[in-house]
C-alpha cells in the first residue's frame, strides 16, 4: 500500500464529518424526535389558542351583538348587528359612528377618607356619611384667592332636562371611582355608584336623578350633593404638608384625610392669570386609563379659569366645559393571541433544549474517551472543533428553520407578524452563542448524566425565571435599565428578551392589524442591545472554550503558553543523588546487566541523535504527587528503552507495575515528570501531533461508538490515516478479514452489539489500520477465546513487519509467541530485558518438580527431593501439592524418575510432574526478587 504521508486538515475534517453523519443516520430517530419537539409544542399552542378562541375570543359576549330581524314582515328574518342589538357587554365591540358625550367628572375622596376640617378632628360627619370635600387655595394675594374660591362653587343645583349636558356643565360633577377604561366611557358614568355635585352648601333632600346615553350604553344616574370647602392656606409649603399628611401612607396616626385638589394662584392679578394645580394621580401608569385621567384634570383647570373670568367680568360670564367624548370607532373583536402571551416562555424552552443535546454529545465523547482515541489516531484539535461546530450549527439551524416553518404553517402570529429574516438573524446569533457555551461548559463535566441534569435544570429554570421574574422586571417601568442590561448578560434571559420583543410586536400586531418587526426598526425595538450582548458573549465563550480545551489537553497548566525552561526540573539526574542511594543503585544494577546495556545503547543513540529506532525512551520518570498525606507515587522510575521498527516488544509485569502509565506517557495522555522519549524522531513532549499521525493504539478498554458498525469504525480511522478510495476499501476489507469480523455480517452490525472478544479484535484492527509506524497494545487479547486469540496473534505477527509494537500482556504464552524481546517491569523499573529464550536461560537453569500427595506425606516428599538434590528449593506449597526448583547441573532426569518410582511404593502419590523452566517461572522469580528488594530500597 502506498504511504502518502500524514492526512491534511481537509482529509481529517472529511473523515470526522462522514463519521458524524453516519452516527447521526444511526441515531435518526432521536434526531427526528428532537425536530418534532418544536412541532409538538406549536401544536399545543394552537390547541390552547383554539380553546381560547372558542371560549373567549369568539364567544358571543365578546363581539358586537346581532339579532334576526324580520324587516319586511314576510316571516324571513335577516341578521343585523349593531349597538342597538347588543347587550351592554357586547356593545363595547360594536362600531360607534357617533360616540356618546358625557359630562366631565372630578375625582373626590370617599366619604370616610375625606379631610374633615382644618385640624381633622371632628369625625362625626364620617359616621353620617356627610363629610365635605376640601379644596385648598394659596397664592400671593389672599383677598384675590378668597374671591376666586367663592366663584368656584355654586350654592344651588340647576338642571333642565331639555338640554341635559348644558345644564350639567353649570354644576361641578364628581365621582369617587378611580379613572379606568370601561366601555368607551368614564368609569364613573358606567358604574352603579352615584355621581356627586359639589356645592358650597347642600340643601336638605338634595337628590336628583338623570339618564344619559342611548341603548344599550345608557345609564340612569343618581345624583347627590356633597359640600365643598374652600380653604385658604398661607403658602404652598403648607398645602404640600397638609396633602402629604392626609395621604393614606403618609399619616402616622392612621387617620386618612384626603383633599380633592389644591390651587396655587401665584402672582395672579387683574392682568395676569397664573395657577398651579395639585391633583391626585395615584393611578397614573395603570394600563389603559391615561386618557381618562387627563379628562379629569381639565375640569379642575376649567373650574378655576371660570372663577377668574367671573372675577374679571362679573358673575354673568361663563366658560362651560360641556362634555367629553371619544372619537368614532370601527367594530372591534377581542383578539387575544395566546401564543404571543406565553410564546416567550415556550419558545425559550424550545430553543434552549438544544443545549442539553449538544452538551451530551460532547460529554459522551469525552466520557467514553473517544475524543482522545481519535486524537491518538491523528485527528487534531482543529478539525475536531471545526467539524463539531459546523455540525451542531447545521443541526441547530435546521431545528430553528423547522420551528419557524411549523409555527408559520399553523398560523402562529408570533412568527407571521415578525419579519422572517429578522427572526432568523436573531435565532442564528443565539444558537451560535449556545454552541460556544456548550463547548465551554463541556469541559466542566465528565459524566453524561450530570451534564444532562444540569443542562435541563438550566433550560427549565431559565424559562421559568424569564417568564415570571424577568418579564415582570421588563414590564415594570421602575426597574433600572442598567439592571436589565446586567440580567441580559445571562444567555437564557437575552434569549427571553428577544422572544419577548417578538411576542409584544405580534401581540400588538394582532390587536391593531399587521405590524412587522423589521430590520429598519432594529435599534428602536431594543433588539440591538440584546444582539450586541449575544455577539460579544459568543466570541468570549469561543475563546474561553478554546483556551480551556488547550489547558486540559496540555497537562493542566493554566499558563500553557509559557514554556517551562527550568533545566533542573527537566533533568533531575543532574541534581546530586544522595550517597546511600548511589550505593544501593550500584548493587541493584550489578544484577541487571541487560538493563544497563539497554540504557547505554539509548545514551549512545541520544548522543548521535539517531532516529533509526522507531521508539527511544531516555530515563522516563513519572511521579504522581502525594495526596491526602500519602507519599508521592513513583509510577515509572527512569525507564530507558529502544524499540526498532519490525520488533514487537513485550512488557510483562504484575498489576500496578506502571505499564499502563508508561503507555499513557507514550501516547501523550500523561506528561512525563522527567526524561524524554522520541517516536520516529519526534519528541513526545513537543511534537505529539506529528507523532499521532503515525501511531496506532489499542487501549486496555475498548473505545468504540455503540451505534457505528465495525466497518464504519475502520473507514473512519482509515481516513484519518490518509487512506483514500480503493486503498481505503482494500485496507478495511483486509483488516476485517484478519480480525475475523467478516463472516456472519458482523462487520455491518453496530459495535454495541458485539461480544467482548469481537470488540477486542476490532480495537486491534483499528490500531493497525493504515500501517502505523508505532503501535501500542495494552493487553490486546484479554477476554478472547483461544481460537480468536490465535487469530489475533497471526494478525499482529503479520503487522509487525515494518512497525514497532509495544505490547503489554499477562499471558506468557502470548509474550513468547509474539514478542522478539521481553522486558519484565516491576515497580516502575525494568528488571530484565531479553528475548524469551535468553531470559529462560538466564533465570531458568533448573527443573521444576511438582508432586501431590496427602498432607501427611509432605515431609517424605521433601526428604526425597533433598536426597536427589541438596540445593533444591521449595517454591510452592499448598494442601499436599508442592513445587521444587532443582538446579539442572545437580541432577539427571533419570535419577529423578527412579527416585519417584521408589517413593510411589512407600506412599501414595496422586500426581507428579517434572518440567523445564517456563517463562512464567522466570516472571514470578523476577517479580518476586525485585519486589523483595524494593522493600529494602
Ligand atoms: C389683591 O387683590 C385685590 C382684588 O381682590 C386687589 O384690590 C389688591 O390690590 C391686590 N393686592 C395686591 C398686593 O396686589
Ligand atoms: C396666615 O397669615 C395671617 C396673616 O399674615 C396670619 O394671621 C395667620 O395666622 C396665618 N395662618 C397660619 C395658619 O399660619
Ligand atoms: C389619592 O387617591 C387614592 C385613591 O382614592 C387614595 O388612596 C390616596 O390616598 C389619594 N392621595 C392623596 C394624596 O390624597
């Protein structure tokens, strides 16, 4: 196969894109479910709207009334709608071509709340419900003020029914009802409460009644007299004080004494009319009543103007304020758009729901170590990030487009009444921010479950807080703008704000006819602020995510860009070792000549800086810092090793000896504490990315995508190794065949359904695809049945030709079969190196005699062995079974046989055997001596 060098950015991007697409194709149903969510929620909205329409919007009470009238008298009736056919509730919705006039009113305090007299002490009138209402005067000229106040109110009530409004205008009408919008008329007229006329003196029995308006908006009003008290005060300060004191909350002794209004006449004289008016504006700002409020203030102005006119011209002059009326109006219908009211909450959920999806997928690859294994096979960070980003962006965009299409198709005004490009622009910005945030926070999670829980809490929490807290703040006029800005920095709220504006626009639009939110209104709509916040956060989140990812992949150093230049840290061997250590080191190394030779070879190579060997490790050390009072753990203590291309190096060692740490160092997962290692001439501390392009790894635990098939795995990793076209297919086919995954269609079943052995074989096939120069296999044959294992061995043996393989195993048989050289690794050190034969020769040199008897005869067996060979050593003993090492030069096999035959006649021997040294014996021996030695060192 042609070796075409490392894969380019595009090739790798292509590989991961295709893998992702296949992965998503497998997960098609979860994707469909995801896309269905907006559809489903839109349907719910339509349903609620329909319910609301039938119960409220389209109910007979909420539109102008109609009746079937037989106009021609021929028994056929015709539907006619209009004010005259409506009930009072329906009348509000009818067309009103000629609105009704009504007399202007003043707001007066209710009887129990009125200021009683200047000192507010006499409360008897409160019980009798006959307290007067107070109007205060002040100004520069008291005599003028008193004249005007006399002109203000009349002594008697006059009314002619022929011209009702005109005669009412001569009186001062008032109500205790706060101003609000009711039926196109002042609420004081509409309500059942009486209307008051304020006079300077009330005659006894002064109740009148009158009717006003046309059916159904006609009212008969009871009119009662209330006495008006005009009082002079020396200054406006006094007036202020008095009004303040009488105010419900301002009164410390709990007595309310409200005042109708107050006039400050300032410097008014014959030539100059100048007034300030106090009036009660408590209900200012309540929805819909502003215009009525204004109607009640002008009457106060008119009163004082009239009084001034009479002061100038005499009592005959009048300036009447006859009536107030609305402008004519069209027929209206109640059109409350529920989607616009609850839309922001709903759609906040819909859009935020993408976050858990993205986050889960990112955390899944991290949790399963898939990201790192892809990296080891040459997928750099660049392509990974770019493709993941583009991929999630495409998914989110599709989701948003679906949402907009569904929403519009079923007629939600939320979508119809806002410009599409404007909406899309906003959503697009937000999903970009959302993806960046998912990248950013994914580094904080290592478990999919935790990430899911937190993400869903965020989704529902943000929606609810937005709907019930943030909305309240947006609508309350008193909430400081700067606080709203600060709250919008939280992405959930900035989304809510945008949706809220859309909804408001749609709501207004559905009440008043179509009114699109367009780009040209961008800055008026307050969408600009939110959009800028989103854009800035998007960049910040991206940069932070990139930075954090770099940190976590560069060994947790938050200042990764500051290279560590401390030479002593790098080469601790330069520091002077203590004398005692040196002595013990010598005594250890006396025995391990092979290990010394190896490290000399490495030193030689380092001097020549030769790259002829595929793997060169120079005094690698890894010390894990001590935690919780434990001493630091030395996992690897000065390992020197070279492996040429074409060699399979086997690493044996008891559990916890540091083999996996060593492999982790070599694959870039862990940074060595000191020492250096070169793979194909590239330093693993500096050029790991280059190392990855020619490396294969078969990790101890299978790292596979559950839903991808074996073939798809191999295609993906093959592409990462820059295989293309027919080369790729051929390589994949060969891999599948050699890994014995072809028959029975296993290759095309998802890896999640594989048995442990199949997964193992697939992992090995992955590590070997694309002819990597260096392959690490961490216990490749664990859990395999014997025939698969044999199969696997042939594959590895075959692959060995131009590859350097480092393999760890617990199977001596495997080591003997596969490896050209072996190293026994105990307590972070190589104890010996050599090919299996050499090792056996060196550490063997004895036979192993095993004999099983009843336990009483154990002594006899020992005597027998000592007879044959005085230097024999008992190495194993349990329940009648004993094992002895017998030095080869002391015995001949025939002697042993004879001795055993003789023994058999003396006592019962259940079983016995004599064996040449096996690798296992060597291993046990080396491991034992090394561990025993380490107890003292
Ligand atoms: C106050 O008003 C009266 C008219 O009511 C006028 O005669 C008098 O000159 C005014 N006094 C001052 C100081 O302007
Ligand atoms: C108001 O001023 C007049 C004369 O300037 C004075 O007699 C009267 O006591 C003052 N009233 C109050 C309440 O201060
Ligand atoms: C204004 O009117 C309201 C409602 O009647 C009342 O509660 C409040 O005390 C009044 N304020 C003053 C200053 O009289």
